[in-house]
């Protein structure tokens, strides 16, 4: 599904990612751990194709196509979707319009909004005055409407209260087809700082990023427990 | 850079007046029926001559009032010259809240008035559908001088759409519009004004509003087309407790347009509220978006918002928000932001699969999105079209 090869990325002239290699297969969910500032978000933004993330070396292959220099919206159309950690507010644009714009199937967004009890937000301006949990719900609703093959999630649990974590977890499981055990086609890459999301979504593989490099990969639960016990410093020492 | 103060420049203003002939000179043609092209033009300006739900219509072509009828009980509509005769010079309303000596244009309207409308909703009358008025310049190089008086008596409710426009093939003209609005106790007046001028038209509205206790004045101002120069700064005085004023403006300034607009609200009585919201877009033109809130009594609440989008590399948007408190116990705020569309907003939409053009027009459409009840479809379409033009103007 996704193949990243020796990816070096600069942001505002500063080297942030330094030789990333990663493969995410069809139906797999991977987790990305790492300290603040280690380059996790940069990796997601680069994969999605945002401006300002300059690929200096290496390539990104998605769905068999080299997308390293493909425009953002074409990647989205090819089946990549991103949930923003802090999305911008769109004044005057209603969530209803946004969901309709995202929907891969006409009306999908509306149905989802009703299903998740989000109707009363439909006539609100996108993200204006939304709480942390509401932002995440709105992001995940948009993604569900968009129905991407690969979902990129940037700290989906941040700012969400315990009560809503369940719903968020449920929406992510649905995005990643976690109810399917065979023939699952949806893949995901989840940045998590706290690891909370692992209580709601099973992941196949974990990676640790330190200073723009992936320094460890393996079972996500084991990695997360290791980090909790020994901190990220030990990851730096441990060469898998 | 032009000066900040809007004020008048006597010599310049009088010079401008000399350039145009009076509407009465041109008015042989003012009496002819409107053809289909003209009717379409009016529709795009918010005035629909075919709509079944417009029960009151006033049309002034140059200086000639070609239509003035109103079938709504409790509402009176007259050419203002007739009202002056019928009601003994409209003593309580004529030049009561505006000074005829204010500048060259008010003096001209005072001396050489063409006409205008007088609309009054009697006490308790509640009008569901908007009345419409059109001030139409049909001939090139004409100065049209209008003086309107609107009175919403106690407990009444009234919505007026006024469309000001020129003949589709005309380029040059001058419109002077003096308007005095009186919103009495507990009354509500919604006033929607649509400007649809031509490239060499000068526009000088002079407007004042007084709102009594518990009354509400809502103003919507829309100007989407090119115009040589607009200069307007309506002043609303909230005189009675709990009175409310709200001004919404949506202004697009194409290349060559110079639009100096704003609203001022004087909150004179306790517990009054005011809101001024302007959305302006420049795609090459100059817009001055003024707002001035003056708090003179306790427990008032007032908010001012100027948002400007620069959609061309040149052009000017000059937001001038002013707050002026005269007592301590007031709650007054403003926010102003001018710039190009934030890249992160465009990219946010692009990450959902929209290309850059579609993302941009979604944001511009949102920006111009003001909820105005009772606008005809043609005007809504015009709004959409203006959005498209903005996009191509980038």
C-alpha cells in the first residue's frame, strides 16, 4: 500500500527527516511513537503532500504509484486521507458543505453525521468554537465520508475526554475496517504520543522516531511498554 | 495614499456635481416602460417586478416615479414629494436627523430634489414579505437626487429591499441618496440595500437612523460590481433602552473601484446593543471598511468585525475599526483581519480532494456567506457569479 524509501525532508531549510524507510501493507495499521519535535507530523504532512515539506531525497510510493511530487489533492483522490491535529477554522463554510465536498458517495457524510449524533453541528462553521473532541469527531466524519484507503491520523486522542474516546476509537476502527479479519483493505498510520489509542485500536506494527530517524520497530504494545518503562532514550540505544 | 478622513472636499465635490446633468433634463425617457433587459438588470439588483410575494413596489427612473403601489394593510408608500404635500412637509421627519448643510451632496439634494420614497408601517403592522424599492438611473451622465424617509411606527415590522442601479448599457452617472429612518418603540426594520452600478458611476448616500426603546434596525449592504466611487457612512443612534442595531456589509471591489464605506452606531441608552460586520474583497480595487462604535451609556454591548480578503496582488483594503467609550460600564470589542486566503485553509480542503481552484472558491463563498432572508434567486446567483469572478481575478 505505502512504501517509503530513504526519505529526507527539509522544512524551512532545516533537515527534519533523515532517511526514513517504511512499508505499510494492505490492511495494516502502524503506530508512530516519538517525542515532540522528532519529526512525526512532518512525516505525515510529507506523505500527504503539503507545501513547505521539501523532499530532498528518496521516494514515496502509494498504491503502486510514485507520489513523491504529486499534488496534495491528487494524493487525496488516490485514496490518502489525513486527520489534522489542529485543523484551521473555515469561516462561513458549514460542516454540512464540508461533508458533502468530502463524500466519495453522495450523501454519505450526512448519513454518518446522523449516525454519530453530530447533526446539530451541520450548520456550524467548520471548526469554529469546536471543542477538542468535537474537532476530532468532525475530522473523522470527514474521513469516513471520504473513505480513504490509507488513513493518516495525527494524535487522534489529543484533547478528547474519556467519554468520547470510545466514539473516536469506534470511528477509527471503522475507518481501518477493524471488524474485518480477512480481506481487510484499509491501512492506517497513527501518530500517538500517549499510546491511549492502543486501548481502542489494535495496531500491527510500531515505529519509534527520534531526531528524524526511525530507530526501532516491532510489536506496538511491546514498544509502548518499553517507552513507558525506560523512556525514549533507551530506544535510541537499542538498535533492532 | 488618500487621507483617512472621509469628510467632504467642497471644491472637489462641487466639481463632481457640475459634471452631470440633472435627472429632470433627461427625463423624457424616464417615463417609458422598462424593457426585458432592464427588468433583468433590476432582478440582479434585488428588485423583482414579477414576484408574486412582493406586495409593495416603488420604482424611480431618473426623477420619474414609474411605480408606487403597496397592497399591504397598515403600510403606506408614497413618492416623497407627495408625502411632503400630504403631511405638511413631514415636519417630524424631513431633515431631522441629517443636516442639509452637511456637504455639497446634501445641499444639492435639498435644493434640487428629484424624488424618493416615503414608507411608513403603522403601529403594530407586521409585514411578512419585503417591500422593494428601486432607484434607477437610465441615462448616461445623469445626477439622480433622492431623499427617502422610512418610519416604522410602534411595534411594527418591515423589510425593505432597495436596489440601486443603472441602465445595462450606461457607464457614467451620479447618485445622491439621502435617507432618514425612524424606528419607533418595539419596531423592527430590516433594510437591505443592493448596489449594482457601472464603472464610471459616483455614489453618495447620506443616511441616518434613530432607534427608540426596544426597537431593532438591521441593515444589509451588498455591492458586488464595479463602480467608480462610493462614499457612505450611515449613522445609527440607539436612543431608547434595549434598542439594537446590526450592520452587515458584503463588498467586492474590482479593479478601478474605490469604495469607502462604513457604519457608525451611537449607543446612547443603557442596555443597547450594536454589531457591525463587514466582509470585503479586493481584486484590484480600493475598499475602506470603517466601523465606529460609540458607547455613551451603561451596560451596552457592541462588537465590530472587519474581514478583508485580498485576491489580487495590487488593490487596497483599509480596515478602520474604532471603539469609543464614554462611560466605564461598557462591553465593546472589535476584530479585524485583512490578507490573502490562508494557505492552510486551502490545503485543508485540498487534502479532502478539492483542487486549488475549487478550494479557493469554497473559502471565498464561505467568506461572502451572509444570511439575508427574502433575496431573489437572481441576486443569489449574482453573488455566486461574483465569487467565480473573484476566483478568476486571482
